[in-house]
């Protein structure tokens, strides 16, 4: 018979069939053999198309299709009947073909890129085992691994006595944890009573901070307008004196400052706030200092560059995403706290008796799930741990150093090349620059110039994507018109790729 | 004619469900330390083996411990693919296939609910879906709360049943509403009701039509936490358990549970078509959601989310659904129900197994009363002795590695087992074994 993917094998049964509720119960429905066969055939396809080719500089970064065309090509509809083995394999192929190759050496578009094979293997293992990291009972290995990884990361932050922490589904959620824990520390009653009727809480972050700070304020009921934006200097760093002013302002208004979020590695410029001075302000006013090091935290792995985060040990909490610069694979986001009094647990626990029984036969302090706002939770630390085992601290450090060296190289080349203009000297891996096409080069830099320059990056972006040669992000920022933000991460990126970036932009923009 | 089900001899599976080690011992065995230099190839492979060996086999036919279990091979390939391609769901630019795919999958889930339009998103877990519902309900009632916060608002309250999942409480705390305000309190502004379709312990289904009537009358946001029970909607035979679901404002449904899509796969669905989700959450970050892109930017759905980077969770579900078809998915649900009934019938035939209640779903809650305690109900010390049975049996089964099933107390009811039937790889032998094993492990108690 022509059966879909469950290639049926009819074989003798061990028990007579029974009919229950209209269902014939006789043996497993899930045919493991054909399922395993599918996995075995899909795997080489994944290795070839989604790993080897996808990281090969000679292949395209993307296979651009506009949305309507792509809908047609993919045939996404879900139907009553299943499809055949071959059809499903073809679907895998199509999904790969039209997906952007974020592991490609010329994918510079986001704050993640590249592919680490050890992390990938660990991720495959995680998927196959499908654990949930709430209790030791159900995920003993992954819980212990998370503990070790958090501890190691805290060493790099500089907390010798250790601390507390958890992996979160994203840096945005890590930042929310910070706000919630800081708020709870300030006033534990809020957990039970809520915010209504209380004096207004205010938090502070630089105007360059990640937008998740605003989303956190909205989500947690604090309100976006109660995030006071602190001015930054021309290098994108928070100005501590301005922070002091804002704190004073909030107090005069009768509001209650409770948290400062400093950013170590801002999203656009890759700037690092001056943590020591900010910590001084926080100490003076008894404010929780959270450092959003989602992007810049990995500089801590480099003895050469860790000075960028000097003072971070004074933070109360830190967000750090190894899935960014360290290529651990989405998601891999640690929320770390200096506290060792169980604050995280107290803040979040609901003590559900169906999950966190007190009378288990092992030490229930191993069940860390109640620290989380989540119930079931993926094991996100394992892939980082395994990669670390494979490469070692020195290997990870080497990657960071190399990425930053390449960024520096690109910046220097930009300075030498006509038509390219750096916005600012990069401190980290963000290289922000304009491309000024020949037709604009002799124009006086008035409103007309900027207006036309604003249109250059989007047009070049369109061309590079349709060609599939590379991907670089652009954005306007504050009063600056659209500029490119090139991000260097992957150790597979070469100097030639950096040269290519500039040549390609020139080629794509030559007629503008 | 009737479907031909694939039949296979399932040999006595020698793989234990778990290989128990207590934490101290496991730490030693695993060589967890992270060092300066890289480890050799062979050592790394050995680490892989060790990790797999000492991990609990949640795919095992005798893992009954949680509200997820089993393995779907197509979903697994979908997950391998998602990991290899490693992209974020926020824009069409970097995730073109997945942006389109997520919309198709959400549309399908909404259609199963009974909505032919609406909105939605995949969340990192059902708990966060609950938070989305709460935030949206609050925003709809008081849109100014996004910018101004809760300070000037009246105290908000929401209602839910005692059987609700604890994420309702965690959500109220996290969102600044406060634990005390989950229930009925004087002098407050009710804004939301969270009903449960498939409660965590009992698998009970709240009467949605009646609750919808109340919500309609008082203009309350009606959220249905169908994280666990949502999959009954796939079954023509059993979907009546959720009659009235189409009257909800929002629904949480986790395909990583009964549908075995693999953690995480949690859909948050809403009926709204006024772009409420985006209005509620957006921050309009210019570095990500540029307004001058060369394609239709309405495809950049990332600003609907509270997350920035977001893992692709739709592919595994989509690929599995493509492979199985809606009918294949329905068969699994019907099968799980049928096995539950079978197990219940067998249980009733055996002495010592006492059901707490007739299951509506696939959760079977029961006490096992060892021979020494039978007939002593009502006598002094009975409850205390009974409460010790489950923990000891659990310890024994874990150390033996033969199976895993959870237990818990509930209110005045002492520890009872909660058996959950999901995995299509389960056979009647496994269920018979389940009863035999409990009897055997408890025989001397």
C-alpha cells in the first residue's frame, strides 16, 4: 500500500489486537525503523548543505526570494495527509536552500555569526535527549553542567566567592530577570502585592542601551517612561555625571531609583560604558548595578581586551550571551548574580508541589528549576560547555582576539580607502562606516548630501542580498543617517573577506 | 476501511530509562572542569557517550514522568536543521523561510481552535505564553500601562482555578501585578480570567463556555492555558473537552508536550486582528526594524515579541506535520486516550490501585496501597504510611532504571502517582509492566 512516511512493516504481533475506544491497540504506532531511516538519510543532507556548503565562502550567503515567491516555492501548507519520505527530504533541502547562511564567512549582519562544530554536535545531542532542566531527577547531567558553566563565567566576571545564576531564553529575558530581582531586593513585598499604589520606581540606562531594557520596563509593569535615558558621549559611552544628574532628578520628583543598567558592548557601536564610575554612582545611591554584557561579555575571555569591562566585578548582576561572539548557538544566554543569599530563588519561586517535592530521595537543593520564571527549560549551557572542552579557554580567547584584530584591520583599511568613512574608532567588533559613492564625494555636506547618503546603504543592501555575496546591516542612529554596521565574529572570516567587503560595496555602489 | 497500523515486535528493551547516580558521584564521573587547553578528539567523543549514558531517556517508552515524552523523528530532523541554520526569527531578512513558516503553522493552529483569523507567536515555554496573555489583557484594559507603568492604575486582579499551572502565579509576580491579586479581592479591577484546558496534575478541563459567558458579561480577557490539553483539538472524537475554546481571546498550546515536537515549542495564539500584540510589545528599534528595507517590512514580525533574538521553533512542528498529516497527528491523540482507558481498566481489575478520580485526559492519578495497608483506611497513621509509599517506590524505580513516573501531594491528599500516557511507542506490554513493576517495587512496604 502507498503509505506516507511511516513505511509500514507488517510483522507478527506479540499480543492479540484489542479494540479500545475505537482504536486498535496493538504494538507501537510510531515506526522507529522508518523514522530512524529518515534521520539517517537527512543527516548527510544536513551536513552537506547546512554545514559544509553553508560555511563555504564560494557559496552564496543567501538565496534571495521576495515573500510571495518564496511562499509559492516552499508550499508551506499543512494538510490532512502526510507526505512521502522523498518529499520530506526535498522539503529539508528547500528549507536549507532558501535560508540565510548565518555560518557563512561573509554573514556580518547580526551580533551572532559563524558555526562551531563542537557546539553543533552538543546541540544535536541535546535535541536527541530532549531534556528539561528543572530538576536533577529528569536532567541530572545538564543541571550539573549548567552549574559548572555558570561558576566558570562568574570567575571571569571576577566574583571570587561565586554567586548565582541561570540560563535564560535570550538576553532580553536576562535583562528582565535583573529588573525583577533588583525590584524584589528593593521591596520584597512587591512579589505578593504588586506595584499598584507604590511610589514610582525608576531605572536608568544609557541612550545607547539595548531596547530590551524598555521592553522589560513595560512587561514588568514599571512603564517605559520610567527608564531614564542617560546621555552618552561621542564614543557611545554613558556619561557618569549625567547618570548622577538623572538619579538626583528622579529623587526630586519623588520617584524611587532602584536600578542602573550599564551596557558592555552596545548594539550599534559596540561601546563599553565606564563601569567603575557607574558603580560609584550606584554605591552612593544604593542602586542595583546590572551590566548588560550580552554582546561585550565575551571580551572577558581575552586577557588583552578584558580591560574594556574593567569594574564589572562590582556589578550586582550581569547578562552575557555566549551565542554571540563565542558562537555557542542560539540560545545561550547567562544571567549571573553576585548574590549568594538565594535571592533569585526567593524572587521567583512558586514551590509547585508536583515538581519540587520536598521528600525526594536526593538532595533537593539540586533542583534549581524554581529559580526560573520558566517551567520547562532547555539545556542551553551544554553546548557552551562542550565547545569549551573542545577548544579550551585559550582557544576561545584566541577567537575573540582574532575577531577584534580583524575589526581593527578593517577600520584601518576604511581609513585608507576613498569613499569610505568611519563613524568612530571601533573598540570591539562593530565597525560602523558610511560608503559615499563617487557622485556624492564632491558635494558639500549639507542637508541634500545627507539625504542622498541616507539612501545609499539600503540600495547597496538590496543589491548584496539579491546577489547573495554578503550581508551587512545598516541603520540610522540618533541624528546620523543610514550607515553600515559590520560585525566580525567567526574565525572563518579571513583578511581577504575584509578586503572583499570594501571592494564589493564599491562595486555594488559604483553607479549611485 | 480501518487504518492498518504498523505492527512490530518490540523486544524487551534492555536500555534503562535512567542510570541513577547521586549528584556527588556524577560530578566525579563526568569530569566537568573547563580548562585552558583543548581536549583530544577521543576524549570529546567519550564525553558525548557519558553525557548520553547518564542522562534520563525522556524518549524511552517507560518514561511517564512529565507532560512531555517520546521522540518524533521528523521533528528531530527539524531540530537538527534549526540548530545547523542557527538563525533568529525576528526579520524576514535573516530568517525568510521561518518567518513565513511560523505564520503558516500559527494559522493552522488557530484554524484547529476555530478561528479563521488572528495573531500569535512562538514563546520559549508555556509559562511565557501565560505572561504574554496577562500583559496583553492588561494592555487592552489600560494601554497607558506600557509607557506609564502600574503606579497610577487601580489594583488589577485576575481569576484562575486552584488547579491552574503555577506559571499564572509567576506571571503575576513578574509583571508587577502581585501574587495576592490572583483571585477575587475586594476593591480591585478584574481584567483577566485564565482557564485551564488540561490541568497539570489531574488533566482536568475547565468548562470553557460557562467561563466565556462570565468573561463576556464583565468584559474580562479570556485566556485559556491549553499548554497541555490543546492537542485534544486535533481529535474529532475528543475535542469536545474544549468546547467553547473559540470564544477565548487567547490560547496557549504547547506542541512539545503531547505532539512531541521537542522542547521548546509553545504557541501563544490570539483572536485579535488589530495588531494588539505588536502595539503592546513594540519598541521600534531602528537598528533591526528599519522602515526603508527593500521588501515588505510587515514580514518583520520580531517586534511582536518580548524577545530580541528568538530561536526557530516552528520548523520541527512543521516538518513533523508535513510528514504525518493532520490525520497522523489525530491518530496519536486518539491512541493516547485509548491507552489511558486500557490502563485504567486494567488498574481497576487489580487490587491495591486506587484512582483519585476518573481521568478526563491522559493523566491517571492513583494511590498504590501495598498489601500491608489494605483495608486500613481510616485507621490512625494510615495517611502517613501511605504518603511514604510513592517516594520509596520512586526511588527504587529510578535506581533500577526500569521506568519513571511522578508523584506529588495535593492539599490534604497524600502522595499519589500521576501516570501520563503520551508516547506512541508505548505498547500494552509497557502498561502491563507499569502495573507489575509498581506492585513488585512496593510488595514489601
